[in-house]
């Protein structure tokens, strides 16, 4: 068992060995490491040494390490390898890992990979590449164990011993009929515990939760979370078993979806590449469109201020409170939208809950509005010595703004979901713009009435 700090120490030793050209020693040290840690190690060494170390690894370990490498290193290795080396990598890789890296490769690299694959593999790769990127079909692997109904437990175990070595998992096996229609599932644990002569048909679970090849990956992730599964079968339109999706891919999906939501909530176009590996121009392109939209939408707040400029000139102190009111409203709306968007993503909030969310956010808005407005009034009137009516104007506006912000922040994401728009788009930037405009209208309207402007 190796602790994290020990891995870091081993990595330093191996890097020193490689720099000094002691490749045999480095190889012996690397073989004892996890494949994911080796892939991280390879990111630290220069390209020439990387190729040397990759080639001297045992082919099983090399293929596993390859699956953990970032796309640019995978591309470099394929471009630097001979046809024979590419064939060895393809033979050792799990099929889903092959699809994952091919999807990220440029056309010339894909062409070379396909030319080195056998006819059956080439056909399967082309079939998988036709599935939408966000579908279950693009996540699945064909490396599963299938059984027949008429097998006995002993026959099933023998079949698993013969075929399970190259499978993604053998914990759950799927039972098919003569037409490859999914009929049931059975765990390896049950097979081991029942008498050897027991028929599979008598002990299999016929109530199998399955997914379709074209189901959205986010919906698939929700099913894994709901049922606490480690693997799920994937069927085609005719209910034939075509593959399985395993939990390691679902973890990646959850990370990607969460990252995408965070980027949208920050008014940034989604990107799957890591921040430090994305050039500045690309990052700028992802940010500019939304910033332009928000800049243009902000002109509405400017027009509102222009409309009430006479009131501002009459009582200049009103301008001092505008930032506080707008910030309070923006933050209040963001709090609500963040929780509701997360609730929608996790399935905790449904479209039918619109009025429940509206009522809850109204209650929250009243409680927070009363608390903050009362505290602000005490500060303005007793400590800052602001005039009574001006203090009333500011605090009434703050109270109304918080309520409106909570309602808008809580309901807009649900409306977006109903319209088929990603709720994350209705997050902080857009809601803040709407609330700012509402806050200014309430503020100046209230000031005009109370201060007789």
C-alpha cells in the first residue's frame, strides 16, 4: 500500500533516473506504480524520454497507461509509433478507451488508427463513432459477459473463466435469448453461492434497469445515482443488448456536466479542455459573446438612470446607495438560482414544483428582506445620520429588491427548463442584469413618491 506522499517521492526518484539515462532502473520503479500515476509521471518528462519509457513498458501496462494520458500525449505517441506498435496498443486497450481517444484525435490520426485495426474492430469503431457525443452509445463498451438461460451455474462460471479475462467487468453478467434480446441479469456472487446444477433462468433477475443507445448521458448519470449501480446494460431500439456503461465513465460525465454548468453560470461558453492547456485566444472567444450580451443588456440600467437623472440631481446622496442595492439584489438572485439549478440537475426539483419554489422563495425573500432592511435602516439613520425619508427610501427599495431577486432567481431556471433551454444560462449574469433594472426602477419610483421629487 502506497500513500500519496510516497508516490510523490517515487516520482522524483524516477524523474532523476530518466534524466540520467537509467531507463532500466526507471522501468523497474514504474512497473510497481498505478497506471494513473504513471500517466501523470509521463506528463512531467520531455517527449523524447516519454517515448523511450513508453516503449520499454510491458505492453499490458503501456496500454493501460495510454488510456489515462491526456489527448495531446496520446496523439504524440500514435504519430511517433510504428504500425506494429499501434496494433499492439489497440489489442490491449479496452474498446471504450479506444473510442474515447479516437473521438479526440484529428482526422489523419484516426485514419492511421483505423488502417491498423482488424476488419471487425474497424467496423465497430465506425459504428460507435456514429453515436452522438452526449449519448449512452458513445459511453458504452462491448466488453461484457453474456450468458444463456439454459446454462447451469457451473457452466456459467466456466464460461466466465474462459471469456472474462478481457472484459470490463464480470461482477454483473447479462442473460440473452437466441436473438440477443436482454432477458435478465445475474451477479457473480449469486452464481458462486447457488448449487452448481441450478439453471440461470431460475435465478436471474428479470427486472433489469436498462438504457438506450441514444439516451442522453446526463440522464444516464442520474439513473446511476438513483439506483447506486456500478454498471448498466445498453440496448438498441429492438431491445438487443449492444453494450454496457460502467461507473468510471459516469464519474467523468458528472465532472464534465458540473464543469459545463459552472462555466455557463459564469457566462463562459463550455470547454472540455483544462484551463492551462487552452490558449488565451480560445479562452477569450469563450468569454466574449456573453460579455457582449451583458454589456448591451446593461444599457437598460443606464437608460433607467438617465430617465431619473432629475431626481438624482435633486438629491445627490441617492446615487451613493445604488451600488449597494444592485449588489444586494444580484447576490440574492444568484443564491436562489444556484440552489434551484442544482436541484434541477439532481432531479430534486421538477417542472411541476414551479409554484412550490415560488412560494418558498417568496417566504425566504420576506425573511431576508426584513432582516437586512432593518439592519440597514439602523446603520443609515443612527450611525450615518442619513435623513429619515432617505433611509426609508433605501430600505424599502432593498426589501422589495430582495423579494423580487429571490423570486426571479428561483423561477427563471425552471422556466428555462420548461422551454428546453439549459437552466445554467439563467444563472448569475442574466439574473443580475434583470434584478439590477428592477432595483433601479423601484428605487427611483420610491424616491420620487417619498421625497416629492
